[in-house]
C-alpha cells in the first residue's frame, strides 16, 4: 500500500479536494496513522520529550526507529511521508512549540526549513496561508529560509499570504534581503572577488529572489544612464571573466537596455563580442533561456511530480518585457518598440520610459492567436480582435523563441484562468444555494453539542516537562464557569487575551475605537474575543483530527482486508482503538472551542455593531441639529440685513430731504443779508481776524459750514449705500411691495396695436407652419386632465437622508433608489414642463423691438423653474429609446423628446409652433454632497423666433444649476442658482440673468435679476423678480433716446409706442399660474396633463411613449409594490438589450434624432428628422403601423 499518498493527503493545509489517492481509496499503515496522531498530540500539548524523540527517529531512519518501543505512551516508529514535523507544528502548535521545533533545524536532523509537503508548500507557505504572523516572522528570521520558493501551483509565500500584515512582512523581508545582496554583489564586482561573487550567485535564495538581469546591479554611470544590466557593464569594461561568470549564472545576452542595445552592441572589442555570441558560456546561457521559457520558471525549483504538469504556474514562464521590432508601414518598415507581456495582456510602447503612461496598443491573450513565420525564424505574428495584428521581429532565434513560448504560455494561462473563473463562480453559486437551504432547515443542534462535549483520554500522552502548555489542555490561567461545561477545554478568553499580548498583537484586530467613551459600561461583550491566530489553530487542529480519524479507520480496514482473522484483542487493533478514542475526545473538545470562539466573536461584533449604530445615530442627530441651528442663524442674519438696508434707505432719504430744506433756508438768509448792504459789510470788517503771520483771515459763515457738513454727510452715505445692483433690487422689492406703479403687460392683458400687427408675408409663413402642425393634434381632442386617480400621496414614508447618506460624492444619475422616492413622471416629461408658458414666446414674436423681445424670451427661460417648487421626488430615469410626445391644440404647438443616450443620459427634444421652434438636449451631471445634491445641466437650448417684423432670430442659452437643500434637517427644498446668458445671434443682443442662491435673508429666496444689453453692450432693460412668482422689467435709468443719432430715432419711436418709456414704472412680464394645494406628489396642474392617457390618444401613440411605461403608470395609480417589480423588470430588459448590442458590436442610434452642427453657433445639437409626426399621421389614418421602434417595455 502507498504510505506516501495517504499521509500527504491527510496533513496538507491545502484547501483542495482530496485526490484519488485519499485514504478512502488506498488505505494506510496502522503504524503511520498512529504515528501521525501521536506527533499531533505531542505538538498540541507541547510534549518536548515526545517531540525530540520524533525528530530523532525521523532523522535516524526506519532502521533505528524499529529499535524503540511501541507502547501506547510512545510514538510508533514510521517514516513521515509528504510532510514534516515542522509542517505539522506550524499548522497546530503554539508559538513556543514551533520555536522549539525550529531550534532543531540544522542540528544533524532531517528537519529542513525549506522542506516541501505533497503540494510543494514549505513551512513558510503554510504559515502564510494560515495567517500565523508571529510564526512567519520567526521563519523569516532563520538564516536558511528561502522565501522565493514556489509550490506546485506556482505560488510563493508572498502570493499565498492570507492577511495584509503577513504580506507586508514578507515584502519587507524580501526588500531588505535584495537591498543587502545588491550592495554585496556591487562590492564584490568592484573588488574583483569573482570567487565570492560566484558563491553569492549560486545561493538558492539569491537565484530565486534576485534578477541578475536587473538594472539595479549595475553601478557604472554610463550603464545606469542607459538602463543596462551588469552584463552590459561587464561588456563595456571588456571584463571577459565577469562576462563568463554572469552567463553561467543566468545572465541574458539578449536583454536590451533602454536604448535598445544588446550587451554585444556596447563594446567594440571583438574578443568580448565573441564571448557574448559564441562562447560555451553563451551557449549555456541560450540553452538556459530556452528551457526556462518553454518549461516555465517553476520547474527548476519544484522538486515534485506536479512541477512538470504545471509549466504555466510561474509568472516567469508567461510574463516578459523587452524590445522587439514592430512593422509600422511600408515607408518606415520595422521600428524598435518596448513590449510588456504581463497579467495576460501584451502592451507596447515607443520607449521603455513610456511604460505605464503612454501605451500605444494592447492585445488580451484570452482572445489572441499566435503565428510563427515558417520561412523566417526571427518573425512571428500576434493576432487580436477583428483587424488588430502585430508583425514582430527579433534579433536572434533564441530571443524569438523566448517571446513565442512566453506568449504561448500566456495565451494558454489566460484561457485556463477564464475557465477556472467560470467553474469557481458556479461552485460559489452552488455553495450559496446549499448554504441558504441548510440555514432554513438548521436547528440548534450545534449549541447542544457544544454544551455537552468534553475531552477524554488526553492525559496519558502528557509528559512531565511540557513546554508552556499546561496538562489536561486547560491552558494557564483561571478557568471560568463556562470552561467547566466543556471539561478540559483548550480555549479560555483570558488566556486568549494573554496569548494575543504575547504574540505582539500582530494586526489581527483593529484597535478599539473610543474606548474611554465606553470603558465604564459593564458589558460582558466588551472584552476582545480570541485572536484570529487562536481561531485558525483550533480550526486547523480540528481539520487534522478529522483527517487522522479517517486515516486510522482506513488503516484498520486495510489491515482487516490483509488479515481477515484479526481479532479485536490484537495489539494492533487495541492500538488503533485507543488512538481512535483519544482522537474523538480531542475532536469534541476542539469543536466545543470553535463554537465558543464563534459565540464570543458574534457577541463581540454585535456589541461593536450596536455601538457603531449608536455613534452613527448620535452623529446624524448632531448634524441635523447643527443644520437647523445654521438655518435659524441665517434667518436671523437675513432679517438683520433687511432691517439694515431699510434703515440706510430711510436715513438717506431723511438726510437728502433735510439738506434740501436747509439749502432753502440758507438762500433766504443770503437774500436778507444782501438787502442790508453796507451794514453787513461793516460787520464783516469788524469780524476780520489776523493769523500768526499777520495776514487777514475772513471768518467762515455759518451757512458755509452747515453746507459743507451736509455735503460730507451725503457723501458718507453715498459710500455706505449699496451698489447699482442693490438699487435695482430695492426697486423691484418696492415693486413687489406695491410702492411703484406697475403696468400689466402679461399675456392677454392688452390687444395688439396696429403698428405691431405682422406683415402679410410673415402671416402666410405662420399659417403654413400651423397647417403642418394641426394633424398632430389628433388624439388630443379631450379636455386636459385636472386630477390623478389617487387623491393623496400615500407612499411609504422613508427618510431621504437615511438612504442618501451612503451616497455622498456619487453621481445621482447612477444611484438606485427605492421606487417610493420617485414621482410618477419621467425625466422626459420634466423636459416637457418647459412648455407651460409658451405664451411668452408668442408675445415675444409680436413685439417690434428686439430688446423687448429679449425681455419676454428671458422670462420664458426663467419660467421653466416655477414648477420645481416642492418637487424633491426623483423622476423615473428614461429607458434608452424611450420617447414622449405632447401637443396642445389650444396653444398651437407640438413637442417630442427621445432618450438618445444612456451613459451619459441625454434626451433630445424638439417643439414647434407657428411663431417659433424650440429645441435642445437635456443632459445633466448630478452629484450628492451630503448637505445638498446638485443637478448641473450641460446641454444648450435653441429658440428660433419668427417675429412679426419678418425674418427669424436665433436665441441660445444653457440652464442653471438646480439644487435640493435641507436634506439633513428633513425639510428638503429646491433652489436654482447660477448665471444664465441668453444670446440673440441675429442681432448680437444679450440678456444676463442671475438666479441668486438662497442666502441668509429670507427675502433673497427665489430671486432673479438681470439686464438686457444691446449690440453695443449698453444696458437697455432691467429685469427682476422671483422665478416662483412674478418677473418685472423696466427701462434702465440713464437710457437717453434723444441722445442717439437720427438713424436710431425710428427704433426709439418703436420702443416708446410699444412699451413703457417711464423708467420709474415697471412692466409685469410674467406671473406664475395658481398652484392648488393637495395635489399628490406636489405636482402642478400643468404636470397633471402630461401623463394622461385618453382613449382616443392611446391608439396613435408610439409603443415607446412614456405614457405606456408600466412601472410609472403603477406608481401613478398607487400600486407601489408592482411599480418596484416592474421597474426592476424593464431596467433588466434594457441591460439585456445592451449586452446583445455589445455582443454584436453594435451601438444604439436614435430613431427620430440625428447629430448635427449649428451653422450659426458652431455647436453640436440633436436635429429632429421630422419622420415621427409623418409616421404618426399615417398611423392615425390607418395607413401603417409604427416601424423601427424597439420593444423596451
């Protein structure tokens, strides 16, 4: 029977499934099974006598081992196969025991610190895999350790590290080792001690850790500057002895420097070149390169049969860097390029210094194909996806083969990784499914087992001189009441804490947070649970015990098969049964330990979780309180600012009035003094004084002093007074307060005068446009909707802050929120809300003065925000290809918007009326900042106006930022702020609107102010008001029409006849529609009409129209659960369509819009192709159905 295969399967820490050579299939000897069990017990208990004896017997061999006794209290003689005592100690023993075993390494024993188990793992591999940081440190401190050895899977201990702490330890140890030996090699080269250099280079750890072809070994300035190797330096110095030594120890004669030069290219000495090309050392180097390339870097290191089976395990066999010649074009031919094959991707750069920053191309090896030129052994090709192809050429056949095999290995490895990833995913899914089923059906048997289990039979193996591990498994330290329930338990929280301190707190747990804040709580869950090392030791010990039980049972069955007449009283059977009984008792104790550790951990982390939740709750309450106090403080400061402004204005008016009265009194007194004539002159002479120089000085009259004082006061107040903008604010505040006369020029407030009536030409144009639009009104014959199906908003109440607090700093368009945070509209319908006040555009088209038309266009641009008040709910994100149409026969316009892009989200819109066309794109970038989230519109909006004076005018503007504030305080409010520039590209006139952010003053909320500038940059109109209420305009003070040249008199005449010429009067340009209360979701009456679906409209709608979207319709009807289900369904359907398009290499294109560039502004925009309304008309007439529309719902 095979002892080796059996024992190897039992004791390896590998997580792989048992191989066919497991005990169940081949069996094992009783001696081997009992020996493993006794060694395990000795290591667990710290029995140094038994451990020493096992080490001696392992070193002396089976012949000497048979001379020892084989009683139940001793370890039976048998040779360990596929593992070692050091491997076992690392897996299950305490730190002092491992230290004791390690002290025997190298003392004429068979223990090897770099020995391998059946998976090729060294003790350092095992310690790194199990996360035993103190043992990793201990092994690294041993002089003979080699941390660069790979196991049969091609992993170094660094690759197998379980925790970041162990990874850092291994990385630091390697860095220190490399740095030390690099300096040592440089010193040996400088001193010419090539015998010492050869001893260093043949060291196994040096060969596996230090790259002799690395640039760090070179010290010559010219070589370092060019990025060459030590072989380049030797060639440059013509040091033939050093060259041969390097070639025999792994130096690569085909390694190029940063300038693309080989070692043979940096010297002109023929002898040096010959050694590098044709010497026996060069031939040996070439053979070594080919072997490493073909077989992989792990082969020379791996001493097991699995090494040859896994040539792709080592990165050296599938990763490579270097210069190759790449075919560019017929003009330039082959050019030298730097290639990097790493992580299954071949990338190339123009120069080596560009690596990592300026990649010129890459091919993934998972989809790559490799082709070697049969005619020219220096050339090969690598083919990628579609037409990507690299024609490459090397300078030498060895170099070409090296690259070819590295690429071939990388291709195979990438494909194997893809398959393994798929299998791993399937296994995880299956394990998750089984875990869920077990969780549903599991009871509390585990707890009952943990409370009744105890250890048995352990004392008979404990020696009189144990090593820091007390007998009976009690561990030093007082036992607790809980310990008594488990008998001789191997786990004690107090000892675990002591052990944690002894191990140096090796990064297994984070430090307690805010311990002083919670130190007074008398909670039993505050104590730190057992360290990860204690848990891992216990778990690994339990696993080994199970393996040993299986091995003992298999050994007994094998012995029974060989000797059917064996009785129960046979010494071998007695030995097996004793071992089995002891192992079962030991296993019960280990299971109890694991259950207790798990309970302690659960209790501890539950306590930490509850405490963290309390801290988070306190923080949120504090933040909300601070936010409320800030709002109250801002309100008080705003009120103080309003009072200050009023006092300043009243004081200025009082002083100005007082100054006028005083000047009148002074003038009267002056007249009186003139009447006195000579008497006054005599009085003046009598009052003449002399100054220090004897000169005459006349006294200042009291009236002069008073006048000067008045002027100084007025000047001082002028300096204190607000800017011109504040004067405008005061003017419009006074308008709002009813203190200034207002002329009502809103829509419908007056009839057109004869001079404003359009010409016959423009009338015909408008009539033709109207005739084109009228067929689109089919389906809109019913009156507009005035109420929803539900009477009240009864959505589930969820804290907005509770959902959004984890999304701070993220893009709002990519957030997934519960459907209860939505309102029954889509972003496409939000765009359609711009059409509520199109009467302003109709009015603008009838004005004869272009600057007055700009006033009404600006009012339309500002009116778009009136419906945002109270609308903090999130509209539904449109699906790709979703459309929305809207038409109003009573207003004479039609509107269409389509979602033409999903990432980034873009909706292209187009509206038409007889007097204007309005179009643009709704593209936004949103972000949540914690205290607020902002929606920043990116698209440009275009308005083509057909005024009554003839021709057309093109206006453009970008919308301002919308923000939701007051989230923390639970009082979310919409605010709009920013500058909006409206440009008339036909007349070169501009309007600047300033949407002022909500500030300290309550009166500053919703404020908008602006001015209209003519083509010369002079202000013609001032605009002010609130975008949620009313907007006024007035002629700006200082505008003097009579000062204009005669050529502009006509324009001024038109202005005077068509508007208010008095700058002290204001025009009411726009007033918000009444907004009834009680409408669900805070919708406006206009928004209520958008999602209505009359019976006569439904047959003619496109199948992609928003009104037909099921989740949004369910939301409007109050069916929130169904809305959530449908929302997930349609979104998943959209993702599936996207995956199908990507698989076919296709991209989405809008059905009704196409990308174009504006001839006037030069900006790109989405142009309506006109096909939608023509197809709709055919559908309405029964001539055809909708064609080319995707099924998105």
